[in-house]
C-alpha cells in the first residue's frame, strides 16, 4: 500500500511538473520563461465572452500580418512593447460581463506582468520601424472608446498567444 501511495504521488508530481513547465524564449542574450499552455488555458475561459462583447466588428487592432512583419532582430523589442501595451492599456480597462471570467482575466494579466518583469533583464534594441508599428496599434486603440478598445484587444489576444507559442518552439530568437 505504501508503495502504491508513493507511486501515485510521484506520478502526480510528474504530471503537475509538465503542466506548469514553461518554455524558454531566448531573446538576445537572455532567456525568458513563458508558460504558453497556461496562457492559452486562461484565455480559453474568456475568449468567447471577449469576442461576443466586441461591437467594433470592422476594426482590427492586432492583425497577424503586423506580427509576421516583425523584422529580424526585433522580436525582443516587439514582445516588450506588446506586453507593455497589454499590461498598461488593455488589462486595466477590460471588464468581463461575466464575473466568473474575472479570475482568468486577472491570471492572464498577472502572467503578462510576470513575463514583462522577466524581460527587464533583456537588452532589446528597438528600431524606429518597430516602435512605429506598436505606435500604430496604440493609435488604433485610442480611436475607440477605452472599454470597447480593451474588449477588442482581449478578443484579438489569440494572435499574440499563437505568436508566443511559435517563438517558444524556436531554439533562439533575436
């Protein structure tokens, strides 16, 4: 019986370790741990609510082409700026219409804050073009009512999460 209990505990620890295990993004000379599965899990709880609440159908803040257009060597900078955008502008203004989604929304925001804090050790060089790209995102956000803009940005968060997932599967990122 004691061996069975020990084996069950060991199996549980292994499973928990796999769930919480993050992937390292290598950004210039530093490494940032990102738990992409956890981010996707939190987002899956709020995604349909965010999309359903988006009344600005004709507006796109964060298009996939914007992310795919990030130049070689600018991934670190772009990630840093996008994290700042979501932490400072989006999550503080996003209010789910369903209270049960607040926990997932807060967990997602906290995860972004954690990644952003880890990135402070990274020395990301930003070109004017990358800065302009994120400035255009910010300008489009500012054209909308703050709450509607935050709703839209959360609804488009899957674009960022898919990009992060792709980055975490690469060996090195500049």
